[in-house]
C-alpha cells in the first residue's frame, strides 16, 4: 500500500482503503494526521472529511483495521474504519498527536 508520507514531523499521511459497516471496501485515499485534526481525502478527491482531535472519543488498530469514533456537539457518534498496512504506525502517530494536544491544552484525559 505504499509508505507513510510525512510533510513534517507534525503531520503524516497514510494510504488507506475506506471500509463500510459491513466490512466492504468502498473507496481508497489517504488519512492525514496533524496537530489538530484527522483528515481523509479520497483518491478521486470527491470525498474529503476532517475531524478535530477533540471530537475523537476513541480509536484503535487491530488486524489491519484502523478505527475511530467521532462524537459531535449534540452527542451523536459515528465510527470510521480504514484498512492499511500502516495501521500500527497510524495509531502510534495519533497517540502522540493526542498526547501533545492534551498537554498543550492542559488536559489530562488521553483517548485511545
């Protein structure tokens, strides 16, 4: 699936395939994890999403699947799943970004 592309030490981009709730691959593109957000852009550039780190309530990586849950201001949540050969690196990078963000904001709660 390719290498993780790093624009800087504060941001990394990973090639992924978007998986629906039935486990079917429905698209491919890139996940970008930055200091404040997780973003997805499809290869066709027709789908773009961005989630602030503050909205990610939990996340994890297992068996080649990277999953995270986003909760909006109203308390509604949605799960997003991606498959990649880089899920462990994605999780480790997101761990670091959330810890850095929490430290910067003076918060002790770390997700994951």
